[in-house]
C-alpha cells in the first residue's frame, strides 16, 4: 500500500514560511493534483514528499512507514521535474537506465527495462540520442520514462507540462491519465493550471500562501469552494460587493454596488443567520448569467430592477446595463456590461443569435441559488 | 551621421592599437628572455652576437637543474591535486548550502578564511610557515612547499569552480538523488561529468601558480627540494649566464602550453555544445 499521509507539514526558510500546516491523506492509487498560484507552496510540498526538502515541522508517511527523515535516494518516490532535469552527458537510454543502475540492476537487464519504458512513451527510436537535442515534448516523455523505470510506489510530477505548448500539453494530460489508470500507482501532480487539474485529478488540493485550503473532488471544489480565493482562482467570475438588508427564510436580500437589491437563496432552503449590514461578496459566474437585449422603449424604465420570483420557485434576479465591449473568443463571445457603478461580464456560446454590440442596453438574469456568497474574511456562507 | 560613424571607427582603431602596444610592451621581456636563451656567449646580452643551443645542452647535463625541474613538477602536481580537491569541495559545499536555503558555516566562515592567504604578503606567509613547519617537523619536505602553494592555489581553484558550478543545472543533482543515487554516487555520476573540464582548468591553474611561486619556496625549500625559481635566483646571484634564460624559456613554454591546453579543453566543451 502506498497511501501518503502528510501531517502538519511545515517548511520555513528563515523568516518566510513556504508551507504551513499541510495535512492530507492521499489514497493509494489516487491522482491528487496540488493546484495553486506560483509561490503557494505546492512545489515545496511535493519536494518534501520526494525527500528533496526537509520539513521544518510535521511528518510524512508513505504506507505505514514514516519517511520524514529518510533521504530522497532511499524513498520509493520518483519525480518528474519541471525542466525535466535530464542528464546531458548521457544518452536517452542511459538516462532512463540511471535509476536502475543505482538500484544495482545488471547491465543487460537495465538496458532491456529502459528500452521497454522508452517504448511505453514512444521514444524507443531516440534511445541513443543526446537528450539535449530533443524537443520539449520528447524530453518530457524521457523524463517520465526515467521516473517510471525505477518502478516507484509514488510518482511525483512537478509541473512537467508547464513548459509545453497548449496542444501538446493537452495531449500529454490525456496520456498521463492513461498511464495512471494503467499503473494504478499513487500520483501527486503539481500544477498552476486549473484546466490541467480538472482534466487529470481524482481529487484536487488547492493551495494558497503555503496553506492547503481545500481538498475535494473536482466538482466539489468548483461548485462549493470553501473560500473566495478558490472561487476566483478556479475560473473567471464576477465578484460583486454586497451588504445584507434582510435575511429571511426565503433568502438573503442584499444591497449591491450594482445599484440593485438582489436575493441570494440556498437551493436546500437553508438560509444562514446573517445580521443586517453584514458585508458579503457575491460571485456570479458567467455561465449562470443569461444576457438579453432590451428594446428601446423598455430601456427607459430599466436602470435598476428588483428581484422577482421566477417561475421555477427559485428567485430570479435581473439587472440592466449597457454593453461596453464585445470580445470574440472562438467558442464563446464575452460581453463586458456596465451595471450601475460597476462592470460585469457575461458570455454567450452562440454568437449568431441576436448579436449584441457595444452601446446596446441589455438585461442580465440569474437564479438566486446559483450565486455563491462569501463573508469578508473570505469564507463561503452561501449556499 | 557618417562622420560620427567615421569617428567611432577611428576611435576603435586607436583603442585597439593602444591596447596592442601596451600588451606588446608587457610581453617584450618574454621575447628577450627566449631570444637570449639561444645565445652562444657566456653572458646574457641582447641581441646575442651568435646563436646556438649550447646552453640547452648545459641545462640537460646539469643534475642540479634537472633536479630542480623534477622538484617543481612534483610540487606543482601535488599542489594541483590538493588545491583542486579543496577548491572543488569548498565551492561545491557552498553551492549545496545555498541550495538548502542561504548561507551557513561554509559560506560565512570557511570561504573568507580560504581566501585570506591571497591577501597576506608571501614573505610573511613564507616566514610564518617556515616557523610552523619547523615545529611540526615538515621542514624541507615536499609537503611543506605543497601546503604553502596550496594556500595560494586553493582560492583560485575555488573561484574557477564557483563560476563552473553557477552554470551547472542543480536540478540534475535532485534528479540523481531522486533516482536512488546517494551523495557520493550522485557526485561521481552526475556532477563530476558535467564539471570535469572546469576541474581540469582549475587544476592547471593551480599547477602554474605553483610552478611560478618563488618567495614561499625560497623560505621552505632545501637544496634537495629547491624548485626552478629558487635555483634560478641562486644562480643569477652568482653569474648572469644564459642558463637562466633557458630555464625561463622552459617555464614560459610550460605555462603557455598549460594555458593553451586549458583553452583547448574549454573550447572543445564550447564547440561540442554548439554542435549539439
């Protein structure tokens, strides 16, 4: 069994704390993505699991064994590095065979196993080449083969795809996923790219400022982020400052910088007990907003609209505004809309229906229970 | 526009010419030494009245000169080995320390101490070491001169290795550890092959330093361990014959050959990198 248990892991460099109190259980055979912006401590955490950094505090166990004080060369982990770190003075084959050589495998056997690994990553044809002559994608494959050749219990991937171009990166994500399913080993993958994390991960651990804020299934962290940082990090959204005017069983009424009173409802009918005047931040993701053009006549009485009850029982909210600019983004069209003193954006997937252009008056609508609300300390309060 | 360009070119030519003149002026004595070594007469005169290889013959027949030559080689090789070992380890240790997060004992204490001998006048070092080696019973041994020269050569090897290591991709060391290579094996299999040319150049530098060093060797050597510069100095005081020029020519040739070798090695490395 090779589940990994991190307990109260901490890494300080002098005054700065790179990783703070990270505790998580990574299950055997799981692919966990550590996702966070640069400097969030995710690579340091990975390097501590590899044994390449010594934790200041806390412990690391792989299976039943406490490996906290075990040096990297005695751990059953293997790392694919961001810049791949291939040995330039060895051929591709020698690179892949290096770990086996260190493990005392005989010359013939390690050559056969290295070839096997190179075939697995479709690099057998390059076995005798100098690794410095390879392209980024090829280096990445060789690095992967080199790490897999030692048959590690845990494979650690430190942003190995971040130096590849988009197309290649997406292909490699699928391939990594397949290799993971094939090997049934524990993988820990570090990335700052949320798309990559969603493509690869069984579970995602979100890191920020050295802390592991939330660990959960991809849909869980996306739909129920624990705090405002995660909501902002996992995709584009409209953050709207709001202030509670009334909290009732039907929902929370808020006053907003959109010059409109809106209602936030919880789908399960539970409304938190919020005092009047509590400051909140609402998150309105572009995919929950629908955008419609408003006719000239109706634009006069537009300006501000209050919430009204929608037909499905949920509370429908609407505001009106003016299109500021239109950005064509291939599969979607993004509209920036000025609403009140603020500005929001919405998207349409189909550009052909009712093309809107800058200057048009529009109405934005959404369901009150699709909105997430965060307290000013960042914690999510609704839903 | 074109006049500025013209002026710039003129300045460039003038600068190069001036630079070449200074260099020529500094190197001219070497030419004089080499030319006088081919003199036939018994006294050094420039230009010599007639040319011959007679003094080269004298040199090869002189047991004392050959002995000094061997002494210099022994001390030079000893210094090169010891200074390279210390310089490489010092620079490597400091890199490891920096990699592990900031300056520790190596960077803060050891390195300044290692650099200190460069700042102490060699006469003072020579006298001090003479007293010290007398106490510990190393007087007149090869070891004493090797240790003295190592004091000087180590910081220079250290500087060379700092620059070599700064170009080394330290992630390779991580990768080696990660793949199961312990500290010694990762150094031998991964670090060493990547910096071997730098180590070679550092070693040559240490060898040349030792070959040329005179003051400390004068204090520390005995007739059985005297090096070429020491013997040359002794001889000059007795007679200014072209033998000194012959010996100097040998020293110049060896130094130039060593530098050429170092340049060749680094250039080969550079060429192979360009080709790959």
